[in-house]
C-alpha cells in the first residue's frame, strides 16, 4: 500500500513538472517528462509494484534468489573447467602438455647467426633486425 502511494505521488509530481514545462513552451521536453511520469502509475495499475514489494520483503524470495545465484555460479564454473579441458586436449592431442609457444622456445632452423657488428657494412642498418625476424619465422 505504501509503495503504491509513493508511485502515485511521483507520477503526480512528474505530471506537474510536465505541465510547467508545457507552460514555458517546451512541448517536447514536457511530453518526455509526462511519459516518464506515467510509468510508475502504469506499474501501480498493473500490480507490478505490489508484486515487487511482496518479493522484496519476502525471505523465501531472497533465498530463492540465492539458490538461483548459486546455480548460475556452478554453471559458469563448470563451463570454464570444460573449456580448459577441451583446450588442453585439443593442443596436446591427449598426450602431454606442450609449451605455450613451441616455435619461440625451440632453436630456429636454417638461419645462421648475424655476423658481428664490425663485419657489417655501415649502409646495412637493418640486417640485424631482419635476422631476428627470420629467426622467429616472420
């Protein structure tokens, strides 16, 4: 009963503000304010406010929300574990875990080390960068 009274008062105040806005020739904002003001009144008339008020003060309803939250957490945690297991089985082929980046941890094939700095020509500034990129397969 109290919630319905508060919602009705909020609607009346909003419609009053909309009337003032319309008096000041701001019809668009007056229509928008009136629309917002009619929402609480509509909720009271449909009975949604009574249902929400009964739910908010019901310990059984709060226990139900707790059970739903626990079920949601269980669902999410099982999905996370399932994804980890699927990712692990897909990468390793079911044998044993491999390195995360095996190409960077293994030595490169067919690429020789860059020559010492003194042996390089002064115009060839990017050869050491090219050697690093080739070493990583880029």
